[in-house]
C-alpha cells in the first residue's frame, strides 16, 4: 500500500524507527534506576518520626544568564520551580536522626500547587512513618515508592520504543 521513503538510498523509516527506539530505551534506562532503587527500599525498616518543619521553597534557575550587553533570549528567562521541604526527625536504636527526603529516589518537578499539596500532607509536629536503610539509618524517606514521574517516563520510553519498532519494521507488522 505505502512504499518506503528513501533519501539518497537510505531507508528513512529504518533510521526514524531506530532513533525512536534509541530515545525510548534511553528514557527507560535513566528512569529504571529510580524504579530499581525504590524496589530495594521495600526491605527498609520503619520507625515513627515527627515533622520539624514543612514549607514550600521557591527556586529560580540561573542557567543561561545573558552576558553584559547581550539581548536576553528565551533560554535566559529564569525558570521558577518549587520544592516541598519537609524536615523530620526519628530515632533508631536510641540514636536521633534528621532527614528531609520525601522519596527514597528523586522526586519532582513540582508546581507551586503540587508542592503545597505535599506540604499540607505533613504539618509541623505531626507523627509520620519513616522508612530507613537498616545498614545506614541516616538514609531515610517518608515514601518508599517512586513518584509518578518515574512511572510516566518508563511508560513513555516503552511507548517510544514500541513505536520505533513498528516504524522500523514497516507495513505489514
């Protein structure tokens, strides 16, 4: 029905399909480490802790600042993002620890409203369950599972890889 598009003898569908598969597999590889790390945290111990502080912190990117005399470009416009900063303390084997990790693996990015939603879940002085590494109790988190962004990127990577495979194979697959 449809012929293969060729440019200077190169099969562009095979090149495009290959690129999609490479991009998809790269996305999966980078986010899979987060998924793997969160699976390892399922063996972490838990203890009770208490929230010390709970705030939203606004941050501004400082990348691509224009030099003196340069016209600002879209890349030089500061980007504002927000982090929920939850600090809590907990005790393991009689020793007091303090941490600010929400997820055992990286979280974010956060909008102001999503960061505020997390902060609202952890009011100051409230009791919390803290998950900690049994061999290193200073390594702790309030949540063991990955954030939804990690799962989204795994799904995106699988989709791109599958689409790339179908494009690479061409019609009739």
